[in-house]
C-alpha cells in the first residue's frame, strides 16, 4: 500500500498497535520460557524426592539414622505424596489435605480393596487417582530383588501449580488492559462522534441561516415596495401594481443566488459521510469564488476587512468542488472572525515544486494561537471563539485528508501576530 499523507495516521496507529502487541508477545514468551524451565526443575525435584522415598522407605523403618533423614526430607517438603502397599492400601501420606491421624492404619490394613472404602479412606484413594493421572507411581522394592513391596504416588508441588498459573494470570492481565484500552478508545470515539453530530447539526443551522435570512429579507423588501406602490396609486387594495423592472430583476437575481446557495449547502451535507466524486479541476476559480462570497458577506458581519488574492498558474488537481469551496469558506470565516476591522487577509494559490503539490495559503492578522491551541485546532469541539462549537476545521481536515488525499496544517501562528493555514494537494 502506498504511503500518503491521508493514510499516514492510520498506518501509524496500526504500527503502534502492532508494536505493542509484539512487545507484549515477546515479554509473555520470555516469561513463559522461564516459568516452563522452573516448572521442569520443580517436576524433576518432585520425581527425585519420590524416588528417594521409594528407595528408602523400607530401610528407614529399620535404620534409625536413615529414618531421621527420611523424616527430615519428606515431612518439611510440600510434595503431595501417598505410599501404598501392593494391594493399593495407603499407609503413609503427606500434604494431601488430610490429617495423617484421620484414620487408623489398623482400619486400613483390614480394608478389602474389593469392598467400598470408608469416607476418609475414599478421599485418600481419590487423591491417589489424581496423582496417578499426573505421574506414574514409583514402585517400592526390596534391595536386590524385582519384587514390589508397594508404590509411591505423588502429585505436583504447590510451586509447580502456582508457576503453571502465572501465564494464565499474565494473559488475564493483558486481556484486562486490552479491554480497558478498547473501552477507553470506544468512549473517546463515542464522545468525538457525539461532538461531531452536535456540531454538524449546529453547522447545518448556521449554513442554512444566512441564505434563508436573505430570502426572508428580500420577501420583506418586495412587500414594502408593493405597499409603497399601492399608497402611491391611492388604492391600498389594488390587485395590481407596477414595480421598476430593474428593481424586480435585482431582487430575483439575489433570491436566485440565495436559492443556489441553499442547493449548494444541501449538496455539501449530502456528501458528508460518503465518498465524494472527485474531478480534475483548476483549484483557483474554486478558491476565488469562496473568497468573493466572504467579501460580499463582510458588510453583514459589520467588519471592514480587505481580502487580498494572489493566484499563480498551477496544475489541475482532483477535487470535489462543493466540498472544497466549503473548506475554503470555513478557513476564511475563521480568519475573518479572528481579524479586527481594518485588517487584511491574504489568500494565495501556489505550485510548490519541491514537494510537487498545489498549496492554498490563507494568512490573517488576527489574535493568533498559542502552541497548545495550535495542536488542538483540528480536534472536534475545540474552538478559540466563545460562541464557536469547534467543528468547521475538523470537517475541513476530514474533507482534505480523507477525501482528497491532501494535507491541512497550521504553518505559522503566534499570539497577536496572526495565523497562516496551508492546504496542499499532491499533483
């Protein structure tokens, strides 16, 4: 996939996620390898201890010194162990959760393995079956013979069980962090989407407000002129009056412009959320049209601001005219709001041969922004204006970067020294 300015943020997020996943996987594999090694060592020690028990059990009964060693080794160990005779009757057990005096050895010796076992004995036998599923029992033999006297049944030490749970705990912790990260991401995205939809609704009302107000104004002008004509004719109920053709033509032209403006706004909002159709066009007339529209609106905004235009001959680029004009109007409107009466706004279109791109540059003499404000200027809901809702530049960034494969950024800004926005399109 070719790396462009439009898909660079997505690639960075993907690489960040992939890098985090690789780091977690490496850390998990490394810790798991050590857990496995320690677990293997614990299993080897358990087997060694079980073999020691098997080899010394008979001798320990006759040799006091060996018996003391046997007691010192076996009793402090956490190895679950059961010693049985050849018939499977347990006569010694340790660390199985059952007291060694819970049942008398005499009762066990009289028990027939073919008969049901007493409750306590059955619990011991159940543990013995659990041990045999993990490890094969080790026979206890007389020295120098192949005759089995009994068997050593042993399970896992607590350390081995705890070590085996460590990878599961790690996976659990990772899953919790992933879940929290996902929930946090969803929360941020939900808040961002909510801010966008609220702002979009307000932006719609704002965009529609101007042409609708203008149309209502022209209707009121027509009504006043008709009343004046009726008064001049001396008949306020006259069904027909004459109005100057120049006046009627002017009003109709203005109303037609307002109707076209409403149609253009409807087209713009109709393309939000869908992939717009791009056409190879000259960007200069689009920028010039937006600048002239704002210039005509300045008297209504009660501001005396000069918009200076300078356009080079530039290559044609792939754009959607309606959306691009909307972007330029948004950026220019911010520049107008930030600039005091008597200020100048410079609009230019140039061909940057170094980057092989067409750049639209809009510079104002407004209040400017701090470094932190400049970093947040394209974030949904952020606005330096007390009455703003912080959506215009967010939509502009999406239109430029997601739809057109271009780039929009703040090139220069400083408090009290104005701001320069740059919009670039690849040639």
